[in-house]
């Protein structure tokens, strides 16, 4: 049954038909089944009680009719990738990283780390790695000095290879443009030891005598065609000795501090190993350090009880060094000195006179026989005339003499031995006695 005839052209019918069709269209697009029913439900069904509905003109469009969303307004659902696809992507990423790393390694390996732009490749560069430097700090130093050109690549290789932890501090000489491996090998091995030489200072020498021995060593090395050693002269040595401050622990008397020989005996005699580049100041510092160590180990208990200062012990040791020829006699000579000091008797040791009469430039540092005029000199070193010790040491004492000075023979102390004289057989042995008559009657040569 047709609702309208084909010729029906009433406006009301046309408006109703178009409104009905538009209401049915969304339902068709959503695939809901019977379009006529859906259109009816959407267009005319209203659960509100009659009389409460808002009156609208027939054919007018409802504003609450759902409309289809515009195309593209909502993203399409994501498709989950399979396990195989994810594995393949990961493998491709790893392969790319390996390829990039390999290319970088090849570039660095075959080009090295390069010389600095301002330093010609092959130039020897002196660098110093401070103690405690990190691998990054080492790379920075190498780059600044021109040994390497690319600090970033050098650091990267250190981290990649695990190098740098064993680098040693010190001074190096490395050629600019050296390969990475050669630089690492040098820094792990450590700096080459500086060339050294030995120098021996004999005990019992005075400062001028040691200076002469230094110059003699220089002439000898020069005559042999080698490097002149030591690098400093005897004059340099004397200047360094006189410039060195006096140790406070020695308790040097104020009246002695202005005397030329106040530092005599404070340069410990021994064999020293010095760098070829060592200065006179370096050498003197080593000698003073050695003396400080020996003095620090001495037991000065008896000296303190006898009111003798550490400087007094050095003076007594210098006298023993010049008087005793046999090691066993050192404590005995020390006992004679202690006993004479105790009673206020002049020591009468001519070695002190020999020290005082030396004139700078003289070939003989110790006159074998003193003249009568020299024995009569008014001098604090003339121990035949003055009581007590000379104002300064007279020579460089050995450790054995220092030990004897601090610990004299107790037996000779108890026996009050105050005299000794050399035996005439030339053995260096002395005759010791507490009797002045025995001393005078001893058949020593030379009176």
C-alpha cells in the first residue's frame, strides 16, 4: 500500500520523507539491521509523557541524533608486532653499532692519535704526570703538550680497552704522534730512571778538603772522556754548605754561630748516589739528612747528664775522628776527652791546632808537624792553652765516632784515664794511662 501517489507533490510529504531518510542513514552505516525500525526509533520514539514533549515542525532535524565521526579524527588501532620482528630489529641495531664502532676503531688504529697541531710528529716532548692523576687528566696533559691530537678519541680508547689504571706518575719523554699502544706501554712501565753516579766523602775531612775532592772527581771524569761529574764544582759545594741553616736540635751556642767553621762536620761522610743533574744544594741536603738520621738514633742520655749538648757531641766526635786510627780505640779516646773536661784540664789535642792554622788555597789541609809558633798561637782552637772544647767541629765525623762520643768507655771513665800517646811501631795503636809519669816515660817517637 502506497502512502502517497506518484503525483503527490505536497511540501509536507517531501519534508517528512527526507527527514525519515536522514534518520535512517546513520543506522545503516553502523550495520544495525532494519533501517525502517531504527529510523523510527531515532526519529519519533520519545519516552516522555504526552504533553511534555517539545513541539517541533514536521521534518525538522533533532539535534541529539548521533552523527558519524569525521574520517581521521581517531587513530587506527595498533597492530602488535610479533616476537620475530622484535628480535630482527634488535639484531639490526646491534649490527649497526658494531659497524660504527669497527669503523672508528679502524680509523684510530691506522691513524694513531696524532701529533699536536703545533708540534711536528716525531718531536720529543717532555711531560710530567703528577702523582694521583686520573686517566682523563693524563689525556688532557698529553693533548696540551702536543703528544696527541685528539683527546676525545684517546679517552674513548682508554675506556674501551680498560687502560689507564696502571699509569705511573713521573717525568717522561714521548715523541709527538706516537701510536696509542706505544703511549700506553710507556705510561704503564713508568718513567725511566735518571742516570746516576756515586760520590764518596771520606770521614775526617774538612769542608775545603771535600770541595777539593769534588773538583778532583770532575777532572778525572773529564779526562776519561765521559760526562763531567758531579755537575757542580767544589766552590758551589762550599757555597751551599754555608747557606744551609743550622739545625735547632744541635743547640749551637750563639757565640759559635758567626764563626766560619760553625757548619764544619755537619755534612755526613758516606757514599751517595746522585742524579747526574744533581746540584750542590741537592748533595748538601742529602748529607744533612744523613747526619740528622744518625743523630736521631744516638742515645744522648749520658751526654745530657754530663751537660753536653748534641753540638758538643759532634765536636768531640770530630776530635775522635782525627785522633783514633783503630775502631776499638774510639771509645777510649772519648773517655780521655770526657775525663779531662770533667776536671777542667786542657785537652792538648793538636788536631784542633792543625785545623786552625790552615790557610785557604794551601795544598796541605792538615800539617803533619806543627811549628812551635803555631803551638803558641792564641786561638780558641789551640787546645794546649784553652780549656774545654773547640768552638766548632774540626772535621766530618763518622757514625762510629759519633757513637763513641756519646758513649765513652766506661772502664776508662772509672779508671780516670786522661792520657794517650801513639806507639812508635806505626800501627796506629795508642798507649792509654791515668798516670802522667807513665805518659812522659813512654818511648813514643817525636817527643
